[in-house]
């Protein structure tokens, strides 16, 4: 059904538990899937919340702690698609309840990349390398910039940017190199985790 993913009964139970403990049991039921990195994910994403399908995807290479943190993060996304002030408020509320949240979500004042055309291009290239369909790119930008798309498009002319990128014809070679870099980064992350143990 979802290639590279398998349904996790254990995380499904966690979902029910966290729903009760942190959301007053008000979230609709979601199915939780563990997925291979390459199968589903954006370069830096640990998880993904598919609201229409009522599914949460979590990268299977994560540690149990990271999985719990990612699950809570994606559960917030059920009602709050991007990482704006509403999302931040939810993090503050959940932190008070001692919910498992990643440093990423708990560091006050974490700043997303600044809203520039250059940053947008880097994000879009990464997303394309990871085979994210074009229709999902706006939502991806919302997540990465922590802003609704309306605000992003006020500052960045996405249509013009797409056209320019097409013209530049990101060559096959450039894509391959970037992928190699990503693999190297993933490998380094894993090695650092090992060293930290
Ligand atoms: Zn998120």
C-alpha cells in the first residue's frame, strides 16, 4: 500500500496513549507507519503527517526516543500543518505536560532559515532530489520556513523561481552529487550517534 513502509502496532498504541495524555483524547484515530528513509522522506524529515489519509509516517532508522518525539511532533501537525506561532504555542503547552519533544521543538527561539529566494531554491532542489511531487512543494516550504504559503509568496515569486530553475536545467550530474552528499551526511549522523553511546 505504502511502498517501503509498514504499519506499526506499537506506535499505534503510543498514539492512543499520547492522544489521551496530551490531547485530551480529541485527535482522530491515525495509523502509524515506519518507513525506509529513501522511500518517503525529505532530506531532514524524521516524520510526516498525512492528514487526508489519517496516517503518520516515521523514519524507521530513528532511535526509540526519536520516534516518540517525532510522533508527538507529527501529532501536533494533525491540527497545525506548519510550524508557525500556533505550533510553537502547542509545543509550550506540551512541554508543560512533560510530553516527549525533541530539542528542535523545545529550544525557545529556534529560527527557521530566512525567507530568501536562495534558501527557497536550496530547499526545492533537495525536495526534488528526494522525489517529492511538485504539488507537495508548497507545503514542504511552509514546514521548512515555519510560515504559511501566503506569506512566503509575498516575499518570493515561486513561479518565477520554478521557471528559472527549469531554465538552469539542474543537470543529472549535479543531482547525483547532491545525493552523494546527502548519503554522506546521513552516514556521519549515524556515526555520531554511535559515538555518543
Ligand atoms: Zn513538522
